[in-house]
């Protein structure tokens, strides 16, 4: 929760200025839209109800000592053109390779750990189904091609 004085000052500032655009939501999409509008010379205000901006790009410590992704791993799907045009690395953007790429715990104590290592993936999936482990490369290959095509748009 923000201190009352900060909220009061923020409300006064928002009301005292004429804005060309108001963006509702300070997630990565709202921030991207705001950046492009501001870059185009418009005065832009971003309104966010949470105490932190970033939306799905946020990683938070929900339980003391444990950080949880709000889907921040999906930010690697951010279009390269947006990263370049908004000079995001200059402003602190760092995209990290996910290895492993996913960890799925099960109630019974088992888990599924996947990453770039094909033999590890086969071994992990085999814990649940040898048939699925054998089929996994046939599933991934068309997906990789699709990602490559979509990434170019």
C-alpha cells in the first residue's frame, strides 16, 4: 500500500495536467504503448492500481525467501523490433536464457523438468510416459518453426 501523502500528491498531479493519453494498466503492454506515444511527442500518464509496474513481467517475493514469476519468463517473446526501437537494454532490460525452461511439481512429489537438453527431456518425460517422451521431438519441431516465423513479424 502506498503512503496516503504519496497517493494525494499523485492524484493532484494527475488532475492538474492535461494529458494527451491515459494508459490504464502499467503492465508490459501498457508501458510499451506509453513509451511509443511519449516517443511520438504526446504527454502520457500510466495508471496502475498495484504497488508495482510491469504486470506479467514482474517477479515478486510472495513468500519470504521465495520469488515467483508472474509469467516474466514470457518476456523473452517481446519483439526484437520493440526492444531495439525503445532502446530497452540501455534502460536496464536483460533477457536471460531459461535453463531449465520449466519445472512442474506434482502433488505426489514427482516433477517434470524440461530444458534445451533433448536427452534430459526424454528422461524426464519418460518418468510419466515413454510413448510421450518418444513423441516429444515430433511435437517440438513444428513449434520451433512456427516460433521462428512468428518472431519475424
